[in-house]
C-alpha cells in the first residue's frame, strides 16, 4: 500500500502547490500576440503587470484599477477578450494592491506623489516594450482620480483619458449615496435603512448600485477565484490592499483628495453605468461639465452600475474602438463588433 500511497501523496502536494503558488495567463493563439504576466521593479518595489493582445503592434491600454488598492487584474479574463482583438490591454497591480501586495511594504511610500512616479516608470516600460510613443489611459473608480492626475501631469504619454465610474467630488459622495440608497429602498416599498460605515457597501450592492444585475459581491469574487493570473495567495491578498491603502495612503498633492483636475491637453471620455451609486452619476456629470479638453465625450450604459466594463464587456469594447478611431490615426477605421467572448484567445483574426 505504501508504494502506491507515496505517489498519490506527491501528486496531491504538487496540485496543492500549483493551486496556492502558481499563476499564469492563458496563451493567445495568433502569430504576433502577447500574453505575459510579469513582475517589474518599479522604484524599488516589485509590481505586477498583465499584458494581453492579439497583436502586440496594436495600441496599448493601461487600465488603472480602483479601490484604492482593489485590483482589476483578477477580473480581466471575464471582460476583456473582445478588447484584446484591437488593443494590447495592460493591467497594473499598483503599489500595495493585489499581486503587488507584500507585508513588508513601507507605509511611508504610500503617497500619491510616489504612485505618480511609479506610473511614469510603468508607462516608460510599456513604451519601450511595445515600441509606442503613447498609450490609452483608462481609470476605474478611484483609478479615475489617479488617472486624471496622471493625464493632467503627463499628457505627452497618452492618446486619451477614459474615466469609468468617474469620481466627481469625493467630499459629497457619501451624502449623495445616502440619498440614492434611501430613494431606491422607498421605491421598492421598503423602509429606508439606517446607513453607517459598516453596512454602506452591503446596501450599495443591495440596491444594484455596484452591479446592476447582482445584489452582492459574489459575481466579482467568483470571477476572481477563476482567474489563472491569481493564485490562492494572491486571492488572499486582495482584501489586504484596500485595508493597507485606507490606513496609509497620503494625498500629498495640492488640494488633497478633492475633485480631480478639470483642465486637460488630451481628449477626455467618461463612461458611467446608469445605476451607479458608488460614484454617483450626477456628481460625475458635474465634474465632466467643468472639464476643458480638446475633445470630451460623455456616455452612459443603461444596464450597468459601477462596473460597466465588467457588466457590458462587448459594449465597452465597442466604446474603446470608438475612442481609438477618434484619437489615433487608423486607416481604415476599426469596426466595432459585439462578438462573444471566449475563454481563450482563439477569436484573434
């Protein structure tokens, strides 16, 4: 029995090791494709990048996650396969977030100034790696605050700025959220709840203000657990990033954590989910109306809330093709398509 037990035990331990420690990204079947998951040294910190695209010569999107400290990389496999036809999509787990979280990170480095310096290193890496002068900048949620700062400071690096779930005025968010929560409960014929810091996120989910078609975090968690790019250790670190950022992130810039800048030298696009109660649509629209830019575009996805790229991925891919055609010289223009999104990159033309 022992001679059979040992190989079985070894196989089980190997499987456990793979599940806990191994991470990878699915290959893309195309001649000039890119599908890489790599750690990059960024200002003396080890930070992770995921780059995927059917053609490495296509325009590059740098996707800035929200939170602060909440990665989007572990949902990439669920929403971006259509995007990979026309772009190289890069997710960056920023300092202290997701795969880049480590317990010995110096809290003193958690500043917006440091984050902006990190971003310049990452963008320069992408410019060299993919031989491009500029990239598309996409920010989600808190990433829109960071992205707007970056777009304002270094317009020479970006074709355009796209804010998804755009932050308007952070100081007014909670008050507006309270009104939206109360109104939606009353519209359902239910008593308006008492809202506090411990139940706010639960209530935002319950009213469809986070994900329009879901009432809990489970769709995002389920998606994250299926991400090949995240091993179990990475998954366990997901919650630690926002906690670390909340405790230590310093807004050491002029004006602190206030409304994002409104004057840009590059085109600005904003995509909102109509049901978004996290970054309320009204506040985002007020900010957008104040924006001065060579070109600006406002778009609302009616069947989405705070994650329109995740909730309506084909529509988001089409929107990004529109941004591409309007900001990068493409001849002939790229056509939009609501193609199904397969698990592997077999969709590449």
